[in-house]
C-alpha cells in the first residue's frame, strides 16, 4: 500500500499569491535597482500582466516564478533605458555633473555603512547585482534565481561568486 | 540546500537585506486598482483590434468584390448585374415562350401571350418570368471557364487558366463569351473557348 504523502498545495488565488510574494520580490529588486519605487513599479506591472491571464497562469507549477521572471525582465528593460539615456546624454557632450539623474540608490539608506554598501552594490555589473539581490535578499535558491534570470545554474553561481568577491574586496579596501 | 553550501553568506545577506527594509501597509488595494485598469485597457485594445480587423476585411471585400474585377488571374462578372441580362427585342425574344425569358427581361414589343392579366392592353409589355439560370463549366487544355446560361444569354462568371497559361477575356456576354488562354509570352500555344446562345436557346460551344 502506498504511503499517503501530505501535499501542501501552492496558493492559486491571485490575491493570496500577491500578498505572499509581492513584498519579498520588491525587496529583492529594490537592491537590484537601487530604488524601491522602480522595484514596486516593475513588480506591480508584472502582477497586473498576470492578473489578466490568471486563469492560465494559475495552472502553472509555480505562478510566482512567472511573475518574478516578468518583473526581472522589466527591471532589465529599465536598466537598458537608463543606460541609453546616459549614453545619449554623453554623446551630446553634456557633462555628467550637469545631468539630472536620480541618485543611485534613490532611497538613501539610514546609516553611512549601509550607504557605502549600497554604492558598492550599485557598482556591480547588472547580472551580478541582480543575482545577488535575488539570492541574498529574496532568499531564492540558485535554481529559482536561474529561472528568473533566464540563465543556467552554473552561470548564476558564477555571478554570485563574482558579486560576493567584489563586495568583500571593496568592503575590506574601504575598511 | 546544496546550492547554498558554498554561496551562503548570512552576513552579506543581512547587510543587503538591510538596504531594502520591509514596508508597512497593505499594498493590495492600490495595486488592485491598477490591475483592473490594466485589464480594462487590454479589453478595449482587443475590441478595437477586432473592429479594425472586421473593417479591413469588409473593405477588402468591397474593393475586390466589384463587377469585372480581376483577382489572381480569375475574372469575375456579377451574374445579375450589368448588361448581361438585357435581352434585345426581336423575333427571337418575341417568338419565344415564357420559358425562354430570362429574369428581368424587358421586351418593348407587342403584348405577348405570357403577359399577366394585370397588364393593360395596348401598352408596352414588361414581362418578368422566373427562369432559373444554370451554371456551366467549359474546359480546355489552357484553362476552364464558368458561365451562367439562360435561354437568351450567356455571361462569364470566371475563368481559371491552367498552370503556365494566362487568360484573356475577349467577350463576357450576353450574346457570347470568349476567353483565350495563352501559354508563355507572345507566340506561345493558344487555346480558345467561345460560347454563344443559339436562336433556339441552346448553348453553342467552340473549344480549340
């Protein structure tokens, strides 16, 4: 006779999924983008896309992974737009100090130590910053991080190692 | 978890987590309004796209479905429209019986025996008799021709050239229909289909 294994069903109700996943996702992407407002906007947009397709998406094995994947892509779009904006301004010959850009990170951390760490994170390459944010802040596994970033597990590990090494080295140099 | 064995760094996780403190409050009500707006915009966009698609299809039919329009090598002629249904007055029409008159045939001649009882005596007679036209397909080596035949007229419905041939419509009715199919450029093989209504109402076919 087969043993009965209790199965904890993943929440399929949209509101429950939203309430469970929204805040961790926003926190992770806040570190990745340096701005809670941008992170909230990306995550809300991802959820709103899920909302209109919820009948289909709720049938997926992990609907949250779909939403996270969309949100990560939106963050990448945001980065690309920002880079293009900066590049265009550079091409026009404007001096960087004349350019009005939102501070990065936009939300000034409370203490100086956190501020220095935020600067170091902002200086990381995009992939490393995103991987570190999802893995260390949102507490995803390597596999979940890889799924969200459309990368292999090995690539995610590489980015995480590189990010951690860069942060530690810079942190020790400053100390 | 194995994934975390060599990557775990609680200190770093805590420091990074401190950069993004948890926000208080319930984000769902505000977000829900955005979701509903998004869904409404999406529905409106889908409806607009549907209307535009239908309008495009209707326009395409209106443009391509007119009388005598060539579409992809097939010439179509409206079966009930144009001059193809008019019947010239003459001994053939006047001598024919009611079964030889096509729909909407006007014969400005003396009263015929088929005129209805309501027709005033001595006036020009307008007789409309329901005679079902028949469609026929005539084939040649160069292509096929579809025509609509009544006892007094023949009109071209469409011509379909065979592979390698082009159709040249010389006459589309009502007295005769002639279509020539040519292979290649000038000087190539030519096949001809010529159809004509005889005085006795039968269809004369000439296929070369």
